[in-house]
């Protein structure tokens, strides 16, 4: 009788072992999906979607890079905008003060206004972003504007007042599109520097300016007007670049979202479905264990009694 037991149970046990092994593999796959949130452990396991996802990931990386560059440039342009606006306001105030002095032949407090306007101009010319000077061209580690005080501009040649080169920054913010942005201290500040030099050459201005000082103020007013035109043109161009970069950055961000959805659809597991499958496969494996336990205790003898 013991031989009958072996003959009957061995094939059945092999079948059950195979079924249990398959259930364990299926459960392991679902558990891995639950742990990683991914449909497959690698690209090769995605089957026909492999090439599409590799391509999508390449495009996604490129769009993310463009968006990052656009955001960085946007920050730089915003800082430039702030400095240009501050200089324009200060210089306009100085011009108004000079006009008043020429008209009234009184200059009470004008020297202080001149000094303040110069320092604001100098701060703007030498403004930086994380230690990199904004208006220095490619010489970003060197302050582009040299004179430290209004008096130091007296007799100083314009070429010696600036240390920047004429290189403007360039960056790729979209496929096949490089944007040149920014300006240099000498490009937007030479005329304005000459106005300060004209005032410095005239000496310290008291409450009642001399005839020579009034003449210098008249000349400086003309130089300020010319310089403000250049500064405002640079400011307007900076604004146009801001709008362009912002638009391109928004497009890159939109493309990034589309590509992320495509990648997610092909790679990411449906966690609700995974949770349901996990319960089903656990139940199936537990049922296999129970069946194996019961059948292991049976033999042909039980059916022959």
C-alpha cells in the first residue's frame, strides 16, 4: 500500500510545487511594483515601449535643461532690470537738481545729490550675482567700473574708467535657439560717466555756484540726457529679453509636463491596481499552500477504505 501512496502523490506534489513557484514569482513581481512604483525593473522589460520611453526621456532631459537655463537667465535679467531702474531714477533726480540749480543759480544740497547719484551709479555698474559682475562682459571676476568717488573721476579718461570687455552672454534656451542677453558697463555708462567727470572737473559746488560751475552743469545736463537715452534703451532691451526668455521657459516647462506624463504612463504602475493584484496573488499563494498541505496528507488508502 505504501507504494500506491508514493505513485499517487509524487506527480501531484510536482504539479503543486510548480503552481506554488509560479504564484511566488507573480507575488514577487507585484511586490516589486508596489515598492518601486514602476511597471518593470528595467527598460528592457517594457517591451515595445522601450524605444519610445528612451526617446521621451532624452527629450525630457533636454527640456528640463532648457527650463533650468531659462530660469537662471531670468533671474540674471531681473537683477539687471533692478539695477538699471535704480540708476535711471537716481540720474533723473540728479538732472532735475542740475536744472534747478542752473535756473535759480542756487545749489543748496546739490553736492550731496551729486555724490549720492555717483555712488548709486557706481553700485549699479559694479552690481553682481553670486560674486559674478553683471556688466563686466566676460571679465565677470573683475569690477567693471573703476573710480570709487566722484572726485576720482576728475581728469580720468573714459577708457580708463571701465575694465569690462565687449563680450555679452549667450545661452541656449530652446532647441536650436541661442539667446544673447545683457550689456556692459561701458556700453551703457560711458556718456553718464562723462557727465560725472564734467561735474567733478568743476570742483565742489557750494550754495552759490560759480559761473564756471553753472556752465559745467549745463554741459553735464546734456551729457546726462544723452546717457539716459542709452541707459533707457539698454533697459528696454533687457525687458524684451526678459519677456522672450520667460516665454521660452514656460514652453519648455509645458513640454516637460507632457513628456513626464508620457514617461509616467509607460513606466509607472497603477498603485490601486497593484494593491488589488497584491491581495489576489497573496490569496492565491495562500490557497496553494493550504491545498498542498491537505493533499500531502492524503493517499490512495483513504479512498479505498
